[in-house]
C-alpha cells in the first residue's frame, strides 16, 4: 500500500480530525483514510451550464421576457480594394500634398 504525508495542516483541522476519529472509535490515520475513500467514491454532480445557472436564479421571479429585434435582410459585404505590397509601398513613397507632413518635429 502507498503512503502520503500531509504538510502544513492547520491545527484546527487536525483537532477536528482527532475529535471525529475519537467519535468513530478510530485512529486519526484511519479516519483520514475513510474521509478520502468516501470523498473519492462520491460521484461529482455535473456542473450546470450557464443557461441553466441563469434560469435557476431568474425562475423564482417569474422569468424574463426579452424583446427580440426584427431580423433584417443580410447586407452585401463591402468591396475591398486589393493592393499588392509593391503598390502600397509606391503609394507610401509619394510626397504628401502641401500642408500635410510639413511639421517634422518628430524627426529630432
């Protein structure tokens, strides 16, 4: 059989384990084994999803009716202009119109 060591156990937890073991007529070690066995045998309940959780809190108030907006026709996607890297680069190399970019204080 395997052994484990539990470090940094709070004094209050140890005291409660000692009292519980005595009330069951067992050693603290045997009581700890029983607690672990029982805890690992118990099947955990499936966690409810978000909708179930919200429903559980809202149902006592009679629920909530949400007004759904009317659906609209699907819009056509915008036409995107395709440029090659060289076209973008050449556009960036062109001088700016007068009055734009004349402040070169950022180049200091």
